[in-house]
C-alpha cells in the first residue's frame, strides 16, 4: 500500500520527506558526530534531539528573512551567529532540568548549533523553498534525526549497559560495553543506512501490473 502511495505521489514525497528516504543522518550523512559519540543512552538521544529540533527549526526559519542580496559568505556567518544566539537559551533550559545529561553529552551539545543543516543546507535547500514547504521539511528532518538518535541510543544502552532510560533491564543477561564506543555507534549507523537503502530500492521498483484476463468465448 505504501509502495503504491509512493509511486503515485513520488514528486511530492521526495520534496517533503526528510524522515524516511530523505533522512538527514542515514541518507545524507549529516550530523553524524553527536549520534556516533554521544548517543549512548536514550536520555542522551532525547536531549540531543530536543536541542537539534529547537535550534535547527528556529535558526533556519529566522535566517530565511536575511536578504539574498548579501554575499553568500556573509549569510553563512549570519546563520551560524543566529544559531549560536538561539543555543544560549536552549542550553540554559536543558541545563536547568537535565544538568547530568547535559554534562554527559559534553561538547556535542554546542556542536548542534553549527550542524550541517544550518551551515550548508539552509542556503542550498531550505531557503529556496516557500515557507510552508520549508517548515514541513524542517519538521520531518527533526523527526528523522530524533528517530535515528533514539534507536541508536536504545540499542547501545540496552546491550552495552543492560539498562534502558537509566533503569536496569533484568532480562538482559549479557552486555557488550564495546557498543558504547564511537566505532560501534558508526557501525550501527551503517547497518541502519543499509536497511534504509534496501527499503528505498523496494519502493522504487516498478509496480507489478495485474495479470491480464483474457476474454474466453465459448
């Protein structure tokens, strides 16, 4: 059913979808470092996802109104400056309610303010769209980043620590602490990207036409 919908509305799907086939992490290879290094638990993943969504959506929306007549370099610097300003209140809110998790993610929280979607894609992709289309793309990209971050964080916390959301899971008898290393985070991302690519190939296959029924006359 989804395959039929994809083929029927493919142009619109490709334009708006950045959750599945246009996932910023798995398909485009953007914003990898925070997930590979810092997403070692679901709590870390949720905090990074909240920061990513708030900073990216607000920054790209506000910088949309920067005059296009300004040189490209000036606009990119302005994008980074506005993202840094937005990061300050976001950081203080997160620090107030989740100080321990903010400490755990370390430098990868401020790095969210200069992620690739703000620095690179805002000028080359988002700012070329109409505002409603741009906002849909930003929301789906944020959901896509969050989904990948939480999946990676859950697998690494569950099988690397034997815990989930900081609570021990008794049914896990064996843990592999190596999953908490950045190299294993990168490997898990690679597996997810391969699964997504396999699913993309499945969706892009031509639809099978129903068998032609011949009229038989007695």
